[in-house]
């Protein structure tokens, strides 16, 4: 990676939210590290690794400093993964962090937020620093210890710090 500043995270294009009283806006979360976990409820890697990790992060890190957001981004098996099914899934797996349903694309299978972030599939883990910049873009299962260290590194940075170093975890 070059020493250019990381990109600001694109807005989330969500059609429905669960486990939050109001829709979430990344700009309103500035000042906190944001952990964005993209998943599909029928993805084994998400169910076995990604979602439990997101839940642990939400439980371990102070909510005033770290915001965990789930993004249900369906790019296959659309008929089976409806918001009604997702609501039951969230309840059965006792997920407590906010979860948004990615807006479907009008011209293909890849939903809008997934496309805006250039995600390759699920699970995907995006870390956004306190200034709203993408600092990590991971695909697949991530090691808890590494992710925890990356979050702690971002928490320790001032929100207005100019970033010229490679992304965390690089």
C-alpha cells in the first residue's frame, strides 16, 4: 500500500435495521472505532466464526469507544434469507449488536453496500477508524487476538490523526 490517506468509509445503504432504536449513520459514529461485519445467515464461516467474533467484540469493548455493526448482505439464496428469517436468526443466535439489511441491487446479485465497499464475499470484516476512514478490509475468518489488537490500536489513535502508515493488520 502507498502512504496515501485511507479512504473514508462509504455510507451504509440499508433497508431495515434490527437491535437499534434508530437507523445508524457512520458519520454520526465518528469518534468511535467501527467494526463492520458483513455476513449471510446461511454462510458457515459467518455462523461459526464471524458472528461469534462480532458478538465477543461487542461484549468486550466499551460501546462508547467501539461500535459493532452487522450487515446482512445477501448475494445468493435470496428467497431463503428474508428479513423475517433474519429476525428469527438474530433471536436464536442471541445477537445483540445492531444489524442492517443491505439494500439489494437493481441490476445484479451483489447488494449496494457490499458493492460500495468492494467486498469479495462473506464473512467480511471492515475496521473504520475514529475519523471515519477504512483501516482494514478483511475477507474470511479472522483471528480474535489479531482483530482485538487492531481495534485497540485504532482506539489509541487520536480521531484527528493524519494516517500515513499502512492499514492495521497489513
